[in-house]
C-alpha cells in the first residue's frame, strides 16, 4: 500500500520533534548492528533526509526486535524509529563532489556556516570544538575595553502549544573575559586552525577605542573584523543599538575602525529601526566591506501575572533586551531583502543571521542575497553538532537543483519580490479538500467562519467540510490551519465577476 506523502511529512515532523536529542543517545548505544538511529532522527529534525540513514534502518532492521526503541529514555513513549524509516523516501545522493566553498569579502571559506558573536563562541575551547566539528568559521564574542558584569539569570524563552523554544531572550553583554585574554584566544585559534575563518567582533566606546581594537585584532592575525553597532541591551550608554540607530555614528566609527586595519570590515546592523539600509549605506561610506544582519530585536517576552516579575527576573526586575530564535526569522529575511535589493547596496557582501536552524533556513537567507550565514540560538538549543545536517542538507539541495556553487543560489529569490501594486489581483486559487486525508476535525470551518469569509459549510452527518465557492476569496487560511495536510491549493483562475 503506497505511503501517503502528506501523512508521512506530518508523522516524521511530529515524531522527530518528540525526540529529546540526547547527549549520549541510548538508542544508538543499544543498536547491535552499529547503526546510528539518533543521527537518523536528528537528520529528520533538521530537514536533512537525503542520506542513507533511513534506507539502512528500513532495509536492515525489519526483523530486529528494536533494542534502540526499547532503550529510548523518552518520558512518554519511545520514539518510533522503524516507523519513521518507513516514511522516508530512500533517495540517497552522492555528495562527494559537491563543494560548499564560498568567497566572502575576498576570503575563501570552506563552507558558509559560522558561529555568530555570542555565548556559543566565547572562549578558545568552545570555538576549537566548533571548528573541529566542521563549522567554516567563528565570529568570536564581541570584545572591547569594557569588561561587563553580567546578571543572573539572563535567559528566557517563548513557547507555544508544546513547543518550548520558539523565541529566545537574553540579557548577556559582550565578552566577560579581559581584553588580553580574548586577544590570546583569537590569536591561538588562528594559529591552530589556519584554514578556518576567524572573525573578531569589536565594540568601542570612543573613536580611539574603535581604532585601537581594530589594530589589536589585526596584529594577532584574524581574517575579518565585525563592528558591533547593534547589541540591544548594553548597560553603558553610547554602545550597541544606540550606535546602530545613528547613521552618523555608524559612519564615523567605521571610519575610525578602518584607520586601524587593512582587513575586511563587516558592520553589524540593528533591526530596531524602520530602514536598515540607511545605516548600512553609512557604514559602506565609512569604509566597511560588507554588512552583517540582523542582531537581536528589542523585546519583553513575558510577565508573571502573579508577582509582576518579568522573565528573566533579577530580584523581581528585568530590562528590555534582545530577542532571537526561529520567531525572528521572518523579520530577518525582510531586512536581508531590503539590503540586498537596495540600489546603493547591490553587490555588497551580506552575512545573514536571525532564526536559522536548518539548511533550508540558511538557503532562504542565501537566496535573498547572503553569502555567509551566522548561527547562535540553534546552537544554544542543539549544540555544534547541527553543522552535520546543515552541510549535508545544503549539499543535497545544491546537487538536486543542479547548482555548482553557493554563489549560484545567492540572490536568486530577489526577483520574486515586487511592490504590492504589481501583484496580480485579478485571479484566485480555490482550496481543495482531499476527503481521503480529511479527519473531520472542523478546524478549517472554525477559522473560516470566525476569521475568514464563511466559505466553508460543515456537513455534520458526513463530518466533513464543504466549500461554498461563491463566498471563497482564496485566502487559504483553511490550508494553514489544517492539522493533517488535507487541504491544498487548486489551479489559479480568474476571479468571478
């Protein structure tokens, strides 16, 4: 009996999301054949399914008594590993010849995936572990003459319907080590990993500090300098996002950074404004070679209504601070589009970040014009190991689409965006309900009745929805809320007169 592709997608996504992604996975340890079921589940979780994990389990484990599932430590019921394998399309692609090498700001990188400037890249050993794991480079946590005192706790997360980590808020500032220690870490990283790209993120409080920091990191041999004009929660005034919202300061501090270095300079932009292109142009005029975007978004993630303490609270108090994670991806993509499509910024190298967890997320940033990708929050959740699925998933996609390099993908989606006035407003597409997939939950009816155009009738005796075509405007809200993939988009037709 053929597998329902829509159901397979839903099942794989929900089952992979249940996995705890253990550090020392009991399922892999229990496998008597030496397979890696944990790696298989993780590949599904991070959308890297063009590999032989599923095929191996499907072909080799049919008659096994599933010690991997019996060993699973899940608090509810074991992950259904063999069932997952049955729903994988076993299309394995030879990826040996696919290269992810890119030229960014004139520097060759083995792949476009970098750690962004944050807690995940804040000392030598952490960065070394990431580089050994396969990351193309690291942007070391921002350094400066300021050595901040941090608060505790300093993190909070936004959740929804069982998903514990949609968005992430943090109050952490720049590197807590002394400037001398940080310079030592950067120097040793470049010495020990000469083929990797080491980026120094710097933040000064005065014009002279920007120059001195630029000279210091240049002297120790880093490859690129990133100017942090965008941290949204520095405790001292005149730092971070305060700078990024002022084109004059961005230009001036870029100019003083340029005085201290011959290296490529990236200006890291704040999203806490309406038009990022304005400070980005100012940075280029000041001597920057590229743009990094976006930094975190100023936010308040929640308040405990029983004691009125915000999260995270420090003795009952908190402050507005940066928001990141999957929830900010749409905002980040919008800013990347605006930068890449602006006449005065066309061709400027962009390092993109903001909600990237999977190779597909990364590919979307690249398709909108990024040549380099930076990641933090996904690493905070899942660890450096996600680089395996980022690399393999991206390679499989490039091979499948016939691309020879990342650069062929770069900016390819920009042509698909037009001014709202130019969108086709004379046609529509009606939704189509597959009765074989529909389970009769009525979610489509509820949404259309209460938030749409009352274009669905729910046949109670059949327990199935029925489209009222004369009321339907083709908004597709029903498609988006359907929990089982039973609704699809029909062909485009002229609007009824």
